[in-house]
C-alpha cells in the first residue's frame, strides 16, 4: 500500500478493510438534492482510488449517484431523468413516467430498492391488478423491470431483478385487421371528406406507421421515379411535436410508390404550395 496522503476536504477517503479489500468513501449528490456518503470497493488500492475519482467526477458534473439506502421513489427520479429521457424516444419516456407516477410510486416508492423482495412485490402487483386490471399491472411490472435492470449497472449492491421473478397473467389483445372491402370503403370516404387522403393511402398501401407518415417531407418523395424515403418520424411530446430517428436503420430503405399514390400526392403538393403562397402573401406565418 502506498504511503497515505491527506486528501483535501471533500475528496473522499480510501481505507483498507479487515477482509483485505479497500473501501472508498465519498459524499455524493442524490436525486432529491441531498448529499449522502457513497462507498465503493476494490481488491487493490489503485482500483478503489480509481472508483473514488470517478465518483468525484460525477459529483463535479452535478450527476446524482445512487446509494444503497435509496428508495424506489428516489431511483425512479434518477432513472427517468438520467437514463430514460436522454436515450429513449419521447413517447417511451412518457409511457414510463406515466406508469411510475400513477402505479409504481404510490405502491412502492417508499421501499428501499435493494431490500425489495419477491413476496412484497408480488403482493403489490396483485393489488394493482385487482384495482386497475391485469394488463395495467403487467405493463407496470415491465417498467419496473427495466428500472431495476438499469439499477444493477450502478454500484449500489443490487444483485437481482426481482421484477423478473413475478408474473402477471393477462390476455393479449391482438386486434382485428380490416379486410380489403373495409379498406376500400375507408379510402373512398377519405377521398371525399379529407385532404389527408394521400396520407391514408400511404398508411394502407405501404404499411407505414402514423408517425412515419407525419414525418414525411416533399424532398423525400420522388414522384417521377416513384420512390419514397422514410427518414424521420414525428411524435407528440410534452413540449409539442418533435422529429426523431426511426426505430431501426432498415426502416430507412427506399420504398416503391404504388401507382395509386402518384396523382393524389401531386395534388397534395400543388395544394400545399398554393396555401403557402397565400399565407406568405398575407403576411401570415407558414408551418
């Protein structure tokens, strides 16, 4: 062990335990704004000192660091803001946040995360299924499992995901697809009643998602060569509508445009240009 040096205040300490391992202790910020002492362990002094410096770097950057006594409510706050929101689509964040706020936090928010047991969780999930239905309980359990999986990556002592040991029986609603006659009737009505008929054509004939159709731009449509590129998707978020990347890279492959789509898309482009020119000539903003 190298000669012990006195560290400046707030820089943490590294000590040797009775079992031969080394222990680092650093005061780190928590998601709720408080500060707690965080411990990290290593087989050697250098390994433990490296973990101490990593904790200090996180604290200097204002990034909260979970501790062993963190409750699930505190972990949910950290997980949603630091893990989910920056890395997942806005709709995914909204679905996770809704499940946490309505179902998980009221029943499990006060529980210490590393002490959550299978029996306790099973009882909470069964109560949720009785109150809100099995499908809601199953979705909430899936969100909890994702949160606990992320927690296992952090050095807080969580060694198993108890959500994976609890199961909920819920029927799967696969939905019912329209037959060809229903699709034709729908398109005939849309052609008469709405200027969004070209969008409905793309939905029905190419199988595009709603968000993919809403994210289309004219520069992504080649009417002369009958090719369309789906490059973005537009989704609703708390701040309004946002353009995001597609879920998979293969979704960006060029698609052939059916002949039925050409004339309606040409008409839509002419109509859009006319409305834009009218708005600009009247001094109105164009979106």
